[in-house]
C-alpha cells in the first residue's frame, strides 16, 4: 500500500516560538490519525475479521504508538509500527483466547462488503481466509493486500523469510483445499459434483 | 469457472472486502484513554521487563573463563546469600556508577564479536544471537538473512572458529546453570529434536524427539528441569506453544497448555504463560518434573522470564511491554510469586524506552539487562541489593551489545 505523506513537522519548524510540547505532540498525532486511520482500519479489519475486533486492534496499536510517539523519528515508519503491533497482537494466543471468551455471542459475524460485480467467489474466498490460522492469515493479508515483500513480512512477523514462504504456501494450499471446485482451473463442473 | 491464479483471486477478494470500508471510528481521545489505561497497568504491575525474554542464567564463575578452563569453574548451585533490596529501584544510566567489565559474556552485534568478562575479544565469523563454550570451541545460534536459508541455524565452531557441522535450523540453545551441559534443538528436514551434550565436548545425544512435522512447528529449548532433563516448547503451526518435558521419542506436554519461558534444574519448575484475564496474559510457575504441570502460583501482573541459577528468583516483565521494551523489571520469589524488588527505568519525559528483550542472570544476585532510553541504550547491572551499575563496554555500531548465553 502506498503511504500518504503527511506534514507533521510544521510545529517543529516554528523553532523561535514558545510551544507546548504536549499540544504539538497531540496535533501531530491527530494529523497522522486523521490521514491514516481509514487505511489502517482496513488492514485491521482483514486481520481481525470483524469490526469490533478491528477497532480494538487499531485502538491498542494507536495507543502504543501515542506512548512511543517521541521516540519514533522516522515518520515514514509509523504505518509499519502500527501494522507490526496489530499483527503481533492478533497472532497472540492469549488475546485469541480472551476474544473467544469475551465475544462468544450469538451475534452473527460481520459479512464484510460484497462488491456488486463480485461473482460470489470474492466473498467465498474471504470467508475461507477467515478460517486460516492467525499467522497464515497475517501472511496472506500482508502479502496480497498490503503487498509487502516476503522480507518485509518476515520483519513484521519476526520470522524467517523461509517461514513466510512456507506459511504462504500452506495458506494457499488450505484455500485450495477448502474451495477445490471453483479455484482449480483444471477442474470441471462435472468433477466438482 | 475462474482461470485466474489463486494468488490474484485472493488479492482481489481482500480488496473487494476491505476497499469499500472508509471508517475512522477512533478519536484521539479514545486513543489517549487507552494509552492511559496501558500506563496505569504498567504502574500497577510495577514490574518486570521484556515481552519475549530470552532466559539467561549464567553463573559468574562460568562467565569468567574460556572454554579450556571450564573444569576449574565451581558450580554455582549454592551461591552465597546476597543482601536483598525491596521496593522500587530507579535505573538511570546517566547517574549510575560505570564499570568497565561485564559480569557475563556479551555479543557486539555489529562486530560481530564476543566480549568476554576478562576483557578479551573473540572476532566471530558471522552473526550470532547466542554463543557459549563447547568442547575446545563454541556452539552458537547463527542468524542468516539469505533467502532460502533458515533464519536461525545451530553452528558448532572449533577453536579456530571454523564451523565443523552442517548448520541446520534451530529454535535456540540453553546452558545448564552450572555450565556443564548444553542443549539445543535441530530440524533435520523431517522432524524436530532436542540434542543434549556435555559442554566440555563429546558426542551429543537425542533427548527429545518429536513426531515428523513441518519446520514451522518449531521446537525451542527453554531450560533444564533437572541435571539430565530439558524442557522445550513446540509451536503447533498456529502460534500456540506447548511445553514438553521427559525424554526419548514421546515427549509429554505439560497440561494447560503452558507456554514455557524458562526452567530450573534446582527446583524442577517451569515458568511461562498460562492463560489470560481481562485481555492480559497471565503467567505461572508449574512443576516440571514431579507432579508435572501442577501450578505453584500464578500472576497476571507479570510476564515471567528467566529463573535465577539457584532457583530462588524469577524475573517478570510488564504485560503491556511493547516493541520498545518494558518500563520495569521485577524480581519475584520463585516459590511464592511475592515481589522482591522492582527496577524501574528512569525515562525522561516524553521519551519511550525500557528494558530490552535479552537479559541474563549474573549469579543469583544480579541481572544484566540492556536499557533503552529514547534512541540510546546502555547495558546495566542490576544488583538485588539495589545497586545499579552501567557497563561501559564499547560496541562497534548502533546495534550495540546483547548478552551471549541463554540459560
């Protein structure tokens, strides 16, 4: 994904004027949030699979970013920081265990958004992606939505490039296994029945 | 019928799902509220360091010698009782007394080099995240960033630092607290196993052999639970770690499951994660040998890490520690969970930082940890008697120093 460049240094350039550093921080942080929240929310949604989970992931990641704001001097690295926190938190066993306990309600899961031009396969694939183990799902989202390289994914997840490849391969194999009729171009409708 | 490659279909499906979403549900107030909650938890927990601690238990005697002198090293299983502080000890690298020698071996990451406590330096042939004496040379966890090569491999080096084995994927290595044994995991292309050997040299033997499985079902040794037994975790491929003890080709998992972080051969316990409460990870100390899996005590205020060589203490980190480390490091009584002393990073206003992920026990009376303060870092010796020292050992580059021996 292409990051939007944001002018968050305007306050710093007014070096001669007395400034409230907290106000400057909040203004800069607010500018970043306004510019990047919709895009990062989309990634959070793909990772979490529902809106409540996406909001929780994003809020936590933004909060940790806020606490670390003064430390991160490379403003182009901000998206990566938020993404890293979201992915790793979503992959956490303990968080998943908590989510199962706290959100096991009768409410139907979010169905996402279905494009009117979708032949139905997009929705089906998305539902299959949601069944992948968290780490495989993270790899799929980072590779095919965020379009990160394998090396970049390895860095985000803290795993080797080889493991990224194996996770991606296993995820795609899993998707093929779940939807063999429609995803295998060599399989006919007759076969599918 | 759809003839397009699956990768392309997945790409399109994800974009169809997400691209129409144009939501900004969070305000800055929401974020600041959550941030304050995180900060409050850090304060309440008043404890600990390190999100993912590499447990390191290094007897002082061992760290002072080279491989050839190992037999002269006295075991550290009965250390002298230190004077113990209590409450909170502020850790400020700028005001701390400076010492020029580290009590444990350190890795100069950008060298790369091993800096020994006696002041000598060993230039290394590659990057290692852990290194310990083995035979006449060394055994280490090498870090590789070349495509197609496992990220971490086990390497055995002779006295001339020549690699003498075929490097294979590993989940890490551990050293017994008395320095006499070393264990590591290997993946042979088919299955994972934990290997065990005398640190003085000699052949390695299989200690734990896991059923055939993929490489990403990684096995990582976490520590010795007795003189001859090693505990190890295995990832089930979905990110769930279980802890295995025992031996042979049918290792048994501790019930829970327990995601072990460290173990003690003195007390036979395992410390690790075991559940959650209010969204926070909770930790426990459980029996690792007798009545394996029985919980001795639990805490949701600390993420437990390394156990001291004598088994008396366990380190705990802040459950809310982030990528910049933990603001505190708490020493807990390993038998009861009672907080003994907390080291708190003295960070300037509006500066992120904390204790980083690799730390080491230096005997039973001190911890060596790297403390980040903004963009700066310093290796610190934190005495259980409340003394705080800055270890002024130069490093080659911005990556700085890290402790060398996992335990």
